[in-house]
């Protein structure tokens, strides 16, 4: 059976795949700004393939920043946000518990009392600038809407099939010619050929198939053929790094409540001192709010997440409605003697290596999370993916005729390797008739321009996501100082809020602006350390009671209780216990321990100066390596 031929095959129909299929179709808004002379008259034939086309259920990919909404508008895909019960997002609310004026100290255990449902919070309102809005939604609803938009575009075919890891390669050049896939309705392996194969399946499974190991390069004409990717130790650099995990629950709203968060249409970040990491909350529909609980890698809480949620997370949620909703889920799980119905997702990190040149195989490219991943705390992944699609699709459409021709089935423009025949599972195809992009040198130029044009928005969002996570999720004293400084920096208002939130929203693709604000926070943290009040543990005077009250109360209570259960035994036992306990407690020294807020005295300045260097060095350690991963030649 002859292979099926397409101009483009896109593997993965999650977020990036359908958006890319639509962007390349004749329905794309991008074509309006490109001269018609550069475009084909016939629509590109695009195959969008995924192993499962049912509605996905994930706990990430549910918050789209305003920059992502603008990218969707550029593509003509803003309608994908309609009719999915999406909620407008107008900014953030960052909260942390207030330090109480005094804390009771357990006499025997020597520990402070935990916060309760009555915990008071201080908060900072961080609105998106200039009326920009994001959207939050159930991930599955949004993906299904994107797929429907892509399937409605001319030339796009949506197929449910499992793509094998063994791709179709040219044995002479090593070029990717297509994929092998098995339809969900059958067992037979089919071959699908494409001039360009895009891998947007959201994980690293095809990275090693696309990237060439350092010791492997496409052979010159007449050299030994390549039928499969070579394996070398350099492949380990293509693995995603796991920073930890998010555990997610959906909190249902009470019947009479349209929202249960502290601020309407605002995401909420809660910083709890006893928590393993930050708590992220945002509304995903009219009646549901998502809670994401961060558990860092190797955290002891990872072994008992339900207990951690019940003891640490539940008491420290900022509104009664949030606590009641989570409590109802906990109670339901306990009644059924089961576990909380949680979903988890790895918090990934993978800086994007350059594509094209001698780094990747001809005929294929990576897109979306398959190429670049960052921590999901800031919700910037989809924004980066959509702007990548805007940039790449514009480049491809601008050279559409030269890359894909005018259509047809006999493009004879390949110039790499000998003109020989190529066996393809029983199908013989002459090499000069390969279904490929002939001028791959144009693709190399496109890769280069795409790489540098994406640096602004991608680097800003990538660095910010991990830097904020390290800052808010850290437990060292230096990180806590930076965290306090960041909170106080936001309290300044004005540009101290507008600048960072513009970066967070994906509206300012300026890494240097991020650098300026990050180190402004670092220096302001040092200022706060010297000049602002901070919690200090103070021990008061010892007090002593001679035990008369304890004796009297114990004797009386014991005597009364004894009468109820038998005068003789009750009187004797009550008298003895009351006397002993009352006398013992009365004679114990009670230490009055309090936490008070006060500024450091001038005598503390020498130590603070020394500590300032450690705090600033910590800031450099957080930001420096992240900046290096983005600016280095990978």
C-alpha cells in the first residue's frame, strides 16, 4: 500500500499542535499580513495526529496570560476561548500569614502553636496593566475547542493514531521523511510522509530522534547510510529536569457563590511558612476553583500528601469558603475510606536548544513543550508556545512556495545524497522523487531567525518562572529575606508592580527589564533588613505561683467528682490528685515568650552587613544560572 502524503504532519494535538495546524492553514489571520505572491494557491495539506482525541484531563495548562490571549488574537484563534466557561483573569493576589503579636509556647514541647482557620493574612494586589486580561479554564475544554478550530480549517485532517518512536528516515541522508502510526480503530502500521514533520506532543519522547548527537552528522554523498538515530552519551542532555510536582484538586463552589477566592477574577498565590512550597489558586469555571499544591523534589511531604494537605494546607487557606470546600473533599475521602481524588503533574524544566544547521535532522522540528519547558507556577507555557507559533508560522508562510511548491505529488527537488532507490516497507520510491522540502537551507535561515526573535518573550518567561519558584518555595533564611523584600517591594506600588506584572503577563518581552526588577528586589530586601520591623522572639520575666490556686481548684473538683462516683474513693483520689497536680503546676516556672515586631538596633548592623553579602549572593545564585541557560550557545 502506498504511503499517505501530506505537506505537513504535526504529532500531538494538545495545545501547540492544533494552534500550529490552524496557523498554517488558509484560515489563519497571519496570511493577511503576508503578500499573496509568497503564498500557495492551494491550501497546505496538514495531518494533525494524536494517540487520544478524547477530552484530556490535566491540572496544568489552565491559565493563559494576557500575552497568550494577544497571540491567539494574532492567529485568529481567540474564538477558542468562547463557550468553554472560561473565566477572565485580571491579575494576582499574593498573600501570606501575618506575624501575630505574641505566640503561645508549649511548656513541654518547646514549639509554637500552628496557625488555625482564624489566621490573618496580609496581601498585595497585583493587577494586569492597561486593562489587559488573561483567561482561566478547564484544560480539556480549551484543548477540545482548539482541536475543533483546527479541524474546521481547509486542508487540515485530524487523525487518532499512535505514532511509533521509529520514524521514517531516508537511508542516504538521515532526513526525517514521516512517521509510522497505528490508527486507534486498527492494528496495521501505516506510513505517513510529509515534507515537514512537526513534533508538538508535549514531552521529550522525540527529542533524541530529531537532535543529532554530537558525534553524528548527515553523511556526504556516497557515505554509509543512516537508517536510525545513533546513540551517544550526549543524549542525556535532552532529558527534562523535574523540579518537583504539583498536586491538584478542584474545589467546588457553594450553590450561592460565584467565587470563593479573596479577590474576584484574580489568581491567588499563598505563601505559608510551614508549607513545602507556594499554593496557587485560580477559578477555572463558573463553579470550580483549582488549587495547585507544590511539593518540591525529594520533599518528605511527597510520601504523605493527603496528610500534608489536611494539616498544613487546609488551615492556611485564606477564605472560609476555600477551607470549607477542601474540608468537604477531605471528609468525603475519609467517609469512603479512600484517598483524595488528586491529580499530579511534574514541574519540568528544559531550556530550548537551537534547531537547524548541523544540530537537528532535516525534515523535522520540535515545538511547544517538546522543545522548551519551564516551571508552571507563572502560567507562561502556553504564552510562549503561541508566540512561537506566530513567529514560526509567519516565516513558513512567507516562503511557502519555495518550501512546499504549488502542490501536487511529484516534487523532485532533493539534492542531498545519491540518486538511488529507497525501500520503504515494500514501497520503492526513487530518491529524486522523495516527498520532502528541497531547499532545506531556507529552513536553516528560518530556524536562525526564529531562535533570535523568540529570545525576548521566551527568555523572560522562562527565567521568571523558575526564579519566582526558587524565591517563593525556598526555606533558607536568605531566601526568606528575599521573599519578604519581594513582598515589600510589591507594596510600594506603581512601577514596582507594573513592571514585574507586565513581565509575568507576557506583555513585555524584555529580559533586561526582568534583570533590573529582580536585583531591585534584592537590594530592597537588604534595605528592609536594616530598616523595617521584623518578628523577634522575646522572653519575659519568670513568674511563680505557690500552688494555692491549683490546690484549691484540684481539691474542690476532685471532691465534687468523687461524690458523683463514690464519696470515699472520689474524695481521696480527687483530693490527692488535685493537691499533687495543683501544687506541681503552681510551683512550675512559667516562661512568658512572645514574638514582637521591632527594628534592628544599631548594635546589630555589623552582623547585618555580613549577612547582606550572603543574601545578595543567594540572589545571584538564583538568577545567574537561569540567565546563562538562556543566553549561552547551547
